[in-house]
C-alpha cells in the first residue's frame, strides 16, 4: 500500500508541476509592468521562475487555482490506464506545440537564445491558448444557434415518413414503384 501511495503522490506532484508550469501562471503578476500597452517587451517578473511549486500555485489567479484543483481531483479519481492515456496525449501535444513554436520562431526571422526564447515560447503558448479558447467559444455559439434548425429539419425528415417506412417492408417484396 505504501508503494502505491507514493506512486499516487508522485503522479499528482507531476501533474501539479505540469499545470503550474502552464502559461496561465504567467499572467498572475501584472504588477511591475510599465509602458502601458507594450506587449512585445518581456517582463522579467512575469516569467515563472519559482522553484517552489507552492509559490507558483499561490502566484496563480484565483480562477486558475480553482481549475488546477478541479484537475487535480479528476486526476486522483482516474484509473492507471486513463492516466497513462493522458500522459501520452500530453507528450504528443507538447511535441506538436514545440514544433509550432520552432516554426513560428523560424518564420519570424528571430534568433533567440536562453531566457528570451523561453519568454517567446511562453508568450506564444499564452496567446495561442487565448486564441483557441476564443475560437471554441465562437464555434460553440454558432453550434447553439444552428442546432434548433437542424433538429427541426431532422424532425420533418424523419417524423412524417415514419408511417411510410414501417409500411415499406411489407410492400417491398413487390417490385412496383
């Protein structure tokens, strides 16, 4: 039981570190920013350089903390196979995003090293996440608007001829049309 518990704690810690390293923690500390709307300037306070996961957690906005806690609870309730699938998906996602960050850097013509590259990657991920969230909301809104028309169309299509469909098999033996 002790070995199982330590694996569980290790897995939760790994997920916690992953979630805490996610770019959402970066927007937790807007103080210290100067220059108003200058978005291309990296802000040194802003990069998640905390070595202590607790400090990173406390630096997160309350909404992100709630999301983190819900995710941790879900993780604790998952079985080993589900966790394995989630880890594989995360590795694939990270590899894909890493390729896209490299492509974005190459396309931009920038040659960044070290901290500047990390800041670029963090910003890219942050902006991409915002963009994807916005697109998901837009698509969901469009879907909700189009669903009633779809349901009505299907109701008409499948509602009226249902009596004919049930009569069709009996009359289907004759080749009359």
